[in-house]
C-alpha cells in the first residue's frame, strides 16, 4: 500500500507539472499565429504530408523540394497521428500535436518512476520540474518524434533493467519504426543485457538480450521492405538524407569542418556540451543511460552537427544526467536555477515560434 501511495504521488505531481507546462507553452503561441501554426516547423511539414498523403513512390519535382521525399521520416509517429486525425476530425497538425501532448503526460510520469527507482530516490521532484519546464522539453510538445521516442526509450531501459522481456521486445520493435537511431537504442540495451548475463552466467538472459535486438531488427526490416516495394530502394531513407546535406563521415570531421568554416556554430557548441554530459553520466555511474546517449551522439554526429541538441538534449536520459548536477547544491540555489531554466525555456520557445534557425 505504501508503494502504491508513493507511485500515485509521483503520477499526480507529474500530471500537475505537465499540465502547467503545456498551458504556458500553448498560451505562448497566441502572439505567433496560434497553436498548430506556430508549432509546426520544418520536419513537422513532412509529417503532415505523410499523415495526409502517405509515402509517395517518387521524389518531389517542385522547385523547393526537388529530389526529396518523406522516406527518411519513419512511420510510427505519422501513422498514429493519422489514426488520431481519422478519429477526431482534426487537421493533420492538430492531430499530431494532440498525440504528442497527450503522450507527454505518460512520458514524464514513466520517466519519473524510472528516475526514482534506478537513479535517485530523493530528487525525482526536481527531475520532473527540469523535464517539463526546461528548454529540453520543447521538442516533446510539438509535432516531432521526440515525445514518442522518449517514451519508448524509457520503456526499453526500464524493461531491460527489470528483465521483463515480452514488453521489451514489443518496445524494441516500435523503437525502430520511430526513427533510424532506434536500432542503436535497441542494440545498446541488448548488449547491456548480454554483458550482464555473461557476468552472471545466465544463458536465458543472454539469449533474451539477443532476441531484443532481433525484435528491433524486425521493425527496421519491415520499413526497409516497404521502401523497397515503394521505391525499389530498401535504404531510400538513408540515401535521401543526402538531400539535406547529411553524408556519413568520421564524427570528428564534421566538428573540424564547423570550426574551420565558422558555420553551424549552434551545432558545434551543442556537441561540446553533449560530450561533457556524456562524460558526466559515466562519472555518475549511469552506465546504461550514458551509453545509449553516446551511441546516439556518435550516430548523429557522423552525418553532421545539425540538430545534435535535439537528438541528445531532447532525450529524457540527458535530463536525468543533467539533474545530477544538483546533487550537492543548496535548496536555494536549486530553486533559483529551476526558475532561471523556466524563463530560458519561455525565451527559447518564443524563438522557435518566430522561426529561429538556432534550434532547427
């Protein structure tokens, strides 16, 4: 009974903070043209196209999008949003926004329960505040894959540590239908289970670690088979990335290129911030969480420094590591820091609504 009451306390507090953060966020869009208009930027327009028209077999010939197609955007999020649109009669942008802002409640609550159980049993309230009120939450509140991917990520690491294999296999399958780095997430967790099993000499856990990777591979393979049927190219999602200037190179090459030419400075700054927190995560013995972020970081930076802040800082595992900065800070300092981060969140959200390219 005591454990149930504690869990309910976390869920209730998560609900209140999430509701507050969404109200502030949604009201802030009014001066910028309204909720669905001001939040739908860049990738959202591609998701809208998939929701309305599905995946097209040919690349676009229009001047703005010539040679491009929606294939790099994986199907789970737009597919669910299309279902919400069908059931509610909302616009494509509205359905995607409703889906994400609903999932945001579940993601925060599940992440808080994970944080309390596996990271820090005392500072989970601070974690909830930082997750909801910080700039890191921006991408979970708009029509991007961050929220659903974050929820699946938390579920995978939770089920991996709890060794609950059936839900782990299902989440692994869904992760690789959400975005390309899903297979990296699943592979890292599978490797974690297999290493732990070798230490414990447990054959069953070792096999289940391998099966989780296989389940993830099924999701990715399914999408690749669909693209082969649609376009004749199973790797069309990877090949189309070149349309956005994202080509594979040694990770350090993109950093040197940004330094040498003095552009993509926001991505360059983000890369060094990310590397510090990856180091800090390992220092705090958050090995699985830091490993997942490191593999994601290396995968993302191998094709450029653009959007690094979104791929890493938009992940709740990053916020878990960030929260550990306050382990030995006074309550007064922590309160002022949270307030300052909340104000920064409002400023950065306004910049996003105003089409700022710093947070692309």
